[in-house]
């Protein structure tokens, strides 16, 4: 499994994560920030557990984020 975390309040809405992985990210029409699809919010951090086949796309999303608010890690 992979844990994906996003500090959404620091998002600038550049859409880089959406372009890298359109199945896991979307741009909100309400505030113009990107949202982790299926993420649970706790203390301002959006977190989701996903399957390992998404690793490459998530790495691209994290790498492309200009404000570095996306963290991914493999968990047991």
C-alpha cells in the first residue's frame, strides 16, 4: 500500500498534480485548489491509502508540485 498526503491549504492550484495523475487529483471549482480524490482530512492534511500500482503516477505528481505539498510513502 501507498500512503499519500497533501497539505491542501498550501496548494496554489497550478494543476501539476492533476496533469501527472488525473485519476487521483482534481481541481476544485470552489476555491481553485487541487484535491486528493478519496482523501480523508485530519488536522488539515488530506490522506489516502492506495494500491502500489499507482506509485509511478504519484511520484510524478509529487515531483511536479512546485510548492512540495505532496508526500508519498510505501507502508506495510
